[in-house]
């Protein structure tokens, strides 16, 4: 289960809406070993595409060095889908290389008739996708 603050959910959704029609992407880092997402880090979608996202390799290297210096790890890795539901694509699955991370997908398309976005979380380990519950809290 992903436990995340309302503030972080709002910031992820706002980033997805701001970058629409391109996919947005980013990381929420947290203290190593805590499983607690704390530091919101929006990233640039180097692909600048409505159907694909890619972290800039230089930005990603800088981020991992920074997280290492701060004794953090990527707790949430997020991106948006602009025209489809919030579910990992084959490409998303093939790029998932952090088995301890929660992969959050936000859809900025109303694909289910329930509103203008979906916010879902998945674990992706060795190509196996498992959706998990998201518990939104005011604070930890």
C-alpha cells in the first residue's frame, strides 16, 4: 500500500495537468528504508511527447547523486498518461527498474467517466505488475 500526503497527490496531479498534452514525470524521494514519500521532484520529460516519457539522463544522474548525498531513495516514480487510463504500458513495465518503488500513474484523460483524472499506484517487479491501494493522509 502507498501512503502519501494530500499535498503530494495535489502536486503530482498539478504537474500532470501543467505538462498536458505531454506526459509529465518525476520522483518523490524519501529517507532510505522508510518507504515514506516526502520530497517532490518534478522532472522534465526529455521526450516531450504525449505518448511517452523519458527522464533526461543527465538530470537523472544528478538526482540519484543528490538522493545518495541526502540518504534518500526514490519512493514514488510517477508519470502521466494523457489519453489512456492510468495503467502501466508495456514500455512503462520495461523501464521499471526500481523494485522498491511505487509507480504512480496519473491519467489526465477522463477514461472512466469518474472525473478528469485517475491516480493509481503499482508495484512493478521483474515485469510483474500489481496494483496497490493508495491511502491519502493529511500528514505522516
